[in-house]
C-alpha cells in the first residue's frame, strides 16, 4: 500500500487530497466533490471547515493551477468514517501513524526553538499571528464563495473577534505597571491620546496594524442598552511598544531582573 506523505504548513501536518484519493482508490475529482459537500454541511452548521479541509491549489502537468484540499487529521477522520472494508482500515492505520510521527517531530522542533528572552517571544508571537492571518486570508475567498448568502454582519463579527488581541492591562503587567499608568506613559511618548473615553493612536502610528477596536454592548443602570468602543493591541503592536520603550530605557520586568543579575555578577 502507498505510504501517505504529509506536508507541514503553518506548524501543522496536512495530507494532500490527491494522495488521499490515490490511497483510497477514488478519483480525485470525486473526492473533491465529497469534500465540498462536507464543507457545505459544516458551514451550514456554523462550524469551521478549515479545521478539517483547507482549500489549496496544485500545478498539473500543463503547469496550470488546479484546486485541491489539504486535509487535517480531523479531515482524514471524516473521509475514513465514510469508508468500509479493507481499504478503510488500511487508510486509517496509515494516516493515524503518519500524523502521530509528524506531530512528535513538530513537538521536538518546537522544544528546540523555544524563545530565549522577552523580545524573541514577542517576535515568535508576531510571526505566528501573521502566518495565521495569511492562512485566514487564503481561506476567506473560498468561504465567501460557499457562504455568499450569509448576512454581512457575520463577516464583520468574525473580523472583530481575535484571541490574539490584548488589553492594555495585560501588556502593562509585563512592565509592573497599572493600565492607567501605562496609558499615560504611552501618551507621554507620543503613541496615543484619549477621545470620548477611548485611547486612539496618533496619526503617525495609524495603519500599521498595532491596534484593533472592539465594540462592547451593555445595559445602563436604568436598563437602557449602550455600547462602548475599546482599543486592543495586536501582537505586532505589543512588539512596537517594546521597541519604543526600550529606546527610552524602559524594559519589561523580566528583562530588568535579568539585567540586574548580570550587572550584580560583575
């Protein structure tokens, strides 16, 4: 039986739909049709198809771009669950083994590449976020095509949601400061100003992807609904703050302690 070859993209192992089709003895165009049906069902159920199948392209013998999918382990699970008999058993045994082998290799590489200091950790975060955003952009065109009839507001909601955003108090903790004091520090160094209760970047810093705004709804004491806009920092913005404050001699607590230990040992 053909051995399944996995590729690594954005830190996760993936199987190519052409290889999967060959292993299970199915025409690639037929497997593509089945996967598109799965994607449609997942989308209708408001799940995330990209957790299973990632749209991609390959170059055929005529050097033309052809659509395909990259399958996560969950995607292989879904394909295997539709199969019966010897081929299904052998395919399951093969992809489970290959995914486990690559996962162990990725974990080993990750352990060898742990950041050595605060700046390296921030740079790694920025890289991971940018890779994640690039993957989301690649998927978005495909998702818009299959979900063109969904309300536009859902798209806006998804854009505004991000687990990678940080409130000021979280970054302030790195410097042993309160959110209020840290906001004033950034104001002092020409980063931001306050307007209508929201901290906003000065024009020279806008458009660099340092912050994003989120709208929070709440009820006033009299029960009437209200909304408040809050600026949150991206990991890129967090790194910008680090570099700026470093030029002012202001370091995160972790680096201050490390510097003190080095100087104390002299």
